[in-house]
C-alpha cells in the first residue's frame, strides 16, 4: 500500500486528484477515534433530488452528478469535504474541540459564499450547526441539521433565520447516500474487462473494444503493438496457430486519479492447432487502465513469461 492517503474522485464525476497527505500509518486509528467518522466517504444526492426555497414558492429540483467526498485530515478531530457537481462547488472544514465538545465550521462556495459557524454533535452522530454566510442579509443565520437515517444515508436541512430568531421561509434540504467503495467498484470493472480477454468465443473485434484507440501492447519477443490496428493484426495472427485457455488474475492495483495501474498474472494452457500436446504457461503482467467516455479501458499492457506455478 502507498504510505500516502490519496483522495481521489473518479469515473462519472468530474473531480480527479484533490489532495495528498500523510497520516503516518494511523489512518484507521484516527478514524476510529474521530467523532465525525460516520461522514467519511463519498456521497451523492439520493435520486438527484433537492428541495429549496430561495424566496417565493418551494420547489423540488433535480441535481445530477452531485459528488461529495469527505475525509479526516491528520488528526482524530477533523473532517474535510469537497463538493463537486453543478455550480457552485466548494469545500467544508469541520474541527471538533474535544474539550468544549463544539464542532467548528468553515466553508467556501463559489466566489462569495463564505460560511463561519459552530455547533454540536450527538452520540449518534447527528450534527447541528449555526452558520452565517457572506452574501446573505446581515444578522441572518442558518441552522443546519444533519440527521442520520442509516449508516449509509443522512438527511441535511438548512433553514434561514432573521435577527429575531424567526424563520424567514428560506431553506434547502436533501438526502445523501453513500457511494460504493470506489476501489472495489473499479476492481469489478477490471475483472469484467479481463473476462473479455479470457473468452476465446469472442471475436478479435469484440475484444478490441476494451482497449483505448492508442493502446500500447507489449508481448514477449514482439515489437510493441501501438494502436488498435496493430493490435488487431497481432491477435489475429496468434489465433492462426492455436488458442489459449487462460484466466487473468489481479494481484494488486493502485488508483491515481483517472488512471489505474494493475499488476496481474495469467495461468493457462496453449492448444496448438497441429494437435500436439497442450502447453501450460504462466505470465506476469502490468496493465494501465484509463477512463474513456466514462468507460474503463486498457491503455497499456506489458507481459512476459514465468515458469509454471511461479508468481
């Protein structure tokens, strides 16, 4: 594993690498101690639904592709969130004071909407905050309620109050749901791609669909095949002499923004068309996957032969 915690935002969402910092091997330890730990993770709006009133009638609108990622920094008393999607985008920092039990809030959205406030957190993890915003009428403030529905779902409502502590009628609210673990989701996508490579019943044209147009494919004792046309010729030539019954296996993978590097192994048997005995083989490989139009594809691959039963 990398010694740095990499905060990454991928695939259908527009954010990529956001921040890199070191927790000196204490990430899990700090998370267990953090009173804000329930919020750690990636979140999106449930059903893309958002209800608001900025003056006039209350409306429920659709906000597609909302993406919040929240992580502790390098203490057990912090939570940093980056919010992306339709404008305005922004960030929120919460700092919990273990002596006073106060949650302090700083935020910034768009060019103007800076928020400052404080509040509290219950034993069940619900957070209440009183926040004043630049860009809203002076002496007004908002009360935010973050209430947990389940460990993977919470509801947030912001209500504006005037200087007499009376609601102004302005509010917004939505329910947020946790996104699946990003690395596991990407691993599942890669396994599906590798299954295509293992399937001899598929045509070469179908197998080429999992590669980028500018793929670089490096096989043992061969020139590099650069681009789909060159790779197509190579794969068709290989099929003239026999077929490989094989299985790809993921040994490890790392995610770097929109690029995934995977080290793997292939075990199988090569069946020559001249009816000679099948030959067992093992290869070790390195793949580089890229996001292309929201799909994961193989951008580069290099492999070489290993003795059978040797990792």
